[in-house]
C-alpha cells in the first residue's frame, strides 16, 4: 500500500509499506514503514526510516462490552481480569464461603433420612397389620383375597410379599390351634402372595427363630410346613433343629398332633354329614394314606358307639334304682329313648369298613351297594357288631 506524504514540520516523503498482524486476541494492528527527511543545521538534510503502528481503538470494537475490571494491553492483545478494585490482591474461595453450602447439604440429608425412616416404619406397620387382619378375618378364601388385594395396593410392588407371609404365619400359629383349616389357610396365603417353596421355607425358618422359645408354636410350624412344602424344599427346613429334645420325641409329638387333627375332622364329618367313610379331603391335606385314614375313622366311630352305650346303660341303671326305691311311683316313668348305635360293616374281600348309623342302613347300605374299594357286592360284607 502506498502512503501519501504528510506535510508537517518535519516533512514526510517517500512511499510506505504496510503489513497486517492479527494477535491471538483478535486485535488487528497495522504496521507501516516510511521515510522522513530531517533538516539539520547548516542547511543539510538527512533521510530517516520510521515504522508506524496503528490499531483500532477499544471504544469502536463492535462485539465487545466494556468492563470496568477488564484491561487489555493493546500492544500485545492480552486481556487482564481483575477482582475488586484495580491494584488490590484477588480474594480466594475459603472455608467460610463453603459453610452455607455444607449446611444446605446436611439439612437435605437429614430431611431425606427422616423421610426414609418414616417410610420404612410405615411399611413395617402395614405388614404387621396385614398379618393380624388375615389371621383374624381371613377365615374364607374370599375374605383373605380381598384383604391381600387391599394391602398390596398400600404397600406397592411385591418386594414385601415374603414379610407379609411371615407376619401372617406368625400370627396364625401363635394365636390359633392346629387344624385342617389352619393348613388350608396357609396354603391359600402362599398362593395369593405367590410365594414359592424356596421362599416359603426361608419364611418358616425365620419365624421359627423368632418363636424358638415356644415349643408348641414350633410344633405347629413344623406340622404345617411338612404338609405344604415339597420334598426338595423340606431338605432346607431347619425347624427340627430348633427343638431342645431329640428327633424321636419330635416325631411322637407330631404323630399325636396328626391323630388329634384327623380325629376332630372325623367327629365333624359324623356330626354334620353323617359320614359313613373316612373324610378324603382332610386326609389329602394331612398327607394320610387311605389305610391310616380308615383306621382313625374306625376308632372314632367305635369310640362314639361305646360312649353312647355307656350313657344308655347309666340311664337304665338310674331308672331301675328309682323303681326299686319306690321314688316317684305315682309319676309315670318316661321310657328312655334308646340312642341309635353305629354299625360297622366290613368287606370280606378287601377289608374295607363302612359305618352307617343303626336304623339308616337303607340309605348308605342299600341292596345295590357295592364296595367302593374292590367292587364286591353287599353280601360280601359282615356286621362286626353281631360278631362282638
């Protein structure tokens, strides 16, 4: 670029050359060289080469916002940032600046801890309440299903199903007596909560540890678990190890419970349904063989017959004593109604025994009767009462 001479006191002459230099801070500087002629004393003139540097002023830079604490060295294009008043040392971030942040974090953590603790306590209270409600009101499958559905909604996803099952079994075995209905209720709860055998055996073991100081409750847990769990899960059952006495004693106690529970089922069947054979459903729940079930049922029937005969004999003896002593001779003596006895008919081919009540043989032991076990006809049965 040619540059015109500037007319002044010194006088500019010659042509200048320019070059553009751009710094790292995007500051443009123009470098120009020119010659100037200097008049010396005595009328002598000399030429001197001069370099002229030009760059834009900060006030006209379009894309920059002026800052009070920002200074730039335009000779180098470097900006300097100051904190506070110029000339004062910059202040660093210290401990007391972090105190408010630390306090906020501690407060947030404390609130979160308290909230989590309250949530866990609420969940535990609901689990305990579920066990109490089902043990008290879940005497039918429909009631148990409705209670379980309600508490599932309150507790959320099924991560607490195992604790719900534990709570129910603990309440049921601690406060109730063992029966066929008790085992069926545990099976229903296991089904509604979708508890697998592997999960159920862990629950039984944990409940056993909680009540190991109560042998009667341990016996109920063992009795129910051995009739609910499969063979593979029973290998992990540790209830027997929690008793303070030997395994033979435990076996005798369990057999006694089994005999008592099935005898009660037989008594109920005889009273309510006038049963003539061993209850099959109860035998399946208790895992009794057909022979064991019939043996217990036969003993129950014969025991009831013996008691009725004893009552009839006592009533007859009391009547005879009253007549011999002359008491109430004017009052008519009401005849004592003979209680019907139970007959026992046994098949000669297979040994199957039927126990119809006396006077009701026509209903359960008709002419077309056939042995339900081997198919033998009626004439193959003998009346055990007549043999006695």
